[in-house]
C-alpha cells in the first residue's frame, strides 16, 4: 500500500508541475497511475511503446543538455529539459530529483515567478528537503504576503510535519495583517481565500465548528462568493445534516460561475464516504489554484525555517 500511495503522489507532482508550466497534459495522462513495475518479461505492445518513449525522451534530453552547455540561460531548453525529465519520471525511468536543477535555474531566471518557486519548493519537499522548501515559501511570502500558492504550500508543509497550530497561526497572522496591507496596496491579500485555507485546516483537524465559523465570517464579508457557502455545505453533508447542506449547495450553485455549477451538483448528489474527512480547500476558486503538496520522504528533523 505504501508503494501504491508513493506512486500516486509521484503522479500528483508530475501533473501539477506540467499544468503550471502550460505544457500539454495529453501525452502524459495515459497510464500515469497504472504503471506496474512487476510487469511480465515478454514485452507487450504497450511496453514496447514505453521503451520507444523512453528512447525518444532520452534523445530529447541530450539535445536540450547540449544546448544548455552552450547557452545555460536558454529558457526554451530549460523548460524542454524539465518536461522531458518529468516524462521519464512518469515512465518510471527518472527521479524527481532530476527536475530540481532545471527548476532552480528557471527560478533564478524568473525570480518574480511564483509558479517556478512553488514548484521548486514542492519538489524539494518531496525529496525530503523540508528546510529548502520552507525557505522558498517564506521568501515568497515575505515579498508577497498574500500569495495563495505559497501560503497553501507552507501550510501543507506544516501539516505534514504534524504542526497544525503553526499552520493556523500563520493563517491567522496573515488575516490580522490584511487590513493594513490592503490599505497600503489594495488587493494584496485575498481575505476570503485565506479564510478558506484556514477553514480547510480546521476541517483537516476535525474542528468542524471552528471551520464553519470561519466560513460564516467569509460569507458575511462577501455574500456573493460561492466558495465559503460550498465549503460549509460539504462539512454539513459530511456530518449528516443533509437538509441544511442541500440548501447551501443550492445557494452555491446559484452564485457559482457556469463552469463550476456541474461540479457542485455532482458533489451535492454524491454519497458520503464514511471514512472520509470533511476537508474543504479553496480549489473551486475561479481566480486561484490550490495544489496538494506531494508527501515528502520521511524525516524527523524540523528546521528553523519551519518554526513559527
């Protein structure tokens, strides 16, 4: 089971990285979660195809590496090498550590890019470098205190270290600073989105009353935002209050953009998994994308950078 979960988490980081950089997902989706390292000795057509893909990716990698030997700052070659190495990871022929060097260079060349830095932090966390990941997240938040991707990433990192109070404190401090930050520069911190992440943390800890309180506060500040309404609906549904949850689902459907209505309807009609936890993330936001951190390899050392 542990190997199966690790394979799934590997697939998550691959998909997230590719999606962030705007590469096409279609070449990598097929069989991503179905790779079987214990396959039979006789090559099947699909195995032959995988071998051909590996040879092609290795050839592409060599080409990009040759370009980078001459032009170390070539963005096209760096992005191409990153994509190729991710492709090798997907085939089970590469290591996630191999994507870190091109990501570090891309981050260096694009210091203002949240995406490259967040992806680098995710990769570092996945390989066990929690100190490196925390430094990146905190550096991003120092310059952009309302950066939701960095905030969600650091929160997830703290939760993985079983430090929920540190995660809650980080989010509460962000909310406390929001009025002043937004007065100096309007829009610096999206208060409702931060409240959604805070509610997610409470729900993750099964502190459902506190989660609902946060969602109610978010709704009071922006009654037209469907996200906190949807989040509360999911929690009530998980707790068995189907009547109240359905009413909230209907409100969320009415307020949500067209692109989200079908998803909400599916959630409202789905059966409750008795083993699930009522966790709600702000991923339904039309203006932000929240990613789940891949679970890094186990390490017991907590660093100064992840101290609150």
